C-alpha cells in the first residue's frame, strides 16, 4: 500500500496524513443521527476495530482467565500472582506484536511512519541509554503491577459485596450500556488526569518520563512514572460507585492497559498485503508527543476543541498553537518583571 496516496513526507522524511483530524458526529447541532449511527457501527468507528477487540479480550479474560469470585473473597498469593502473570503475558503478546512487525521485522519500513527515525539509542534520557529497553522496564516493573493491583482490589470488593454488583442475566440492557460507555468515560478520565500532570510541577516530577518519548513506539504507551500509573488506572474506581459487573472492570482495565500500544505505535496504518491496512488512530496523540501542549484527549468528547488545545494537523492549527505559546511566554515574562519590581 502506497503511503503517498494518503499523506506526504517533509524534507526530513517525516510523514503526515492528508486527512485532517476531526471529531465524530456526537456533540454537534443539529443532530446527525445517520452519520452518528454510521460512526458507531461502521469501520473505522466507535466500536470497530479497537473497542470491540478490547471488549472481547476483557470478556474472555473474565470467562476463562480469572479466578472465581469465591476464590477471590480472600487475598492469597496464588490468585494474585496468577493475575500478575496473566496481565504480563497479555501485554507481552499484544505490545510485542506491534513491536515485532513494525520495529524488529520492519515489515513496512517507514511507510505510514510519522517520524522517519527509529527508537532512540545512546540517549541518557532513557534507562541504559535505550528507548525500547527503558519503555519495557517501566511497562513490566510498574504498569503491570499497578494495573493488577487495581484489578485485585476491585475483584476482591466485588466478591465480598463491598461494591454494587449487577448481573448481565438480570439487567442485560443496563449492562450493555455500561459496557458501551466505558471507552467514553476513559476519554474523560484520561483528559482530566492528563491535564493535571501537565501542571509544571507535576510534569517535571512525573509526566516528563513519558514525554521523553518524543518519537514514541508501541512500548512507549505504558512507559510512565509509577504515580502516573496510579492516576491512569484509577479510572476503574468508577465501578466502585456505579453498579457494575466484574466484566466491566476487567474490560475497563484491559482497555486502559492495551490501548496505548496502537495509540503510540508511531505508524498511521499497519499494512497487511498489497491493499489491506488497519488504522491505528495514533496521529492525534503523536502530535501531542511532538508538541506537548495539544491533544490532551483523543476520543469522543471534543474537550481539546472546547478548551482551545486541539491540533488537527493543519498549518492553521500549528499557527494557532504557536500564537498560544507566544502569549504564554509573554505572560511569564510579565510575571517575572512584576516580581523583580516588587523585590526592588
């Protein structure tokens, strides 16, 4: 598949799609029911391909790879260790597939690759000077244990009746609505957490570790400071308040744990054969890693558009962002000047 049909390269070899980023027909007036339904059930859309995949994975984990609620009524090393190993294996396979095909085998070279360069080696910003090794260490040493800790506590709470349990058999429509809403809630939660950790003191203490990946790859997705992992996976706590089923919590965590792989793939499409490809939907978040102060959310709710931080990939959006940066710099200079005057 020829990437020049879908985008163009600059002089440095970096690729960008012709099609500008846009929000789905959800928060629009007048309402557009036909477009909305096509987006929900079409491809690519809200359900396909990624959200359905994560929902299927979460359901299979609950049905075939999770201890019984009876077992999880009391904490024990056995079932907790099992969940750690299960989640680690899931991450290894899922993230590893992206990395193997795109970065080790390089099956499509730099076709559809946003940044023409490959992961950084010899960079002191990363553990052992290697971006991939650094990312893998943070993923397995911090992300997987913290993900599993939230899962263990939530399933234990379900097993002991501490949080409200709802059966699919008794309330199928309600449970389906909760399942359907989880990706949207994750978008909102991610935006709030993301804006919080871009506050300068938290950014430098916590979030900078993730943003060392200016040119992200699949393993960059969960390469975060442990405090950021705590905030990131905390979205599952909504099921401690909203009546839910354990499969909702497992799907929620699987979505949070797996979605960063395609979201940080560094490629716009994963090509199979001559004319088949899967969209990664990674461009909006790639722009965030490139420019830092835009596209804090990348989902259904147009939060960045509402708060003036949306970058659609156009020259006009770049100009607006540059003006915003200049205005912020001007305000900082004025604040410093006032401080000096008060001190004198």
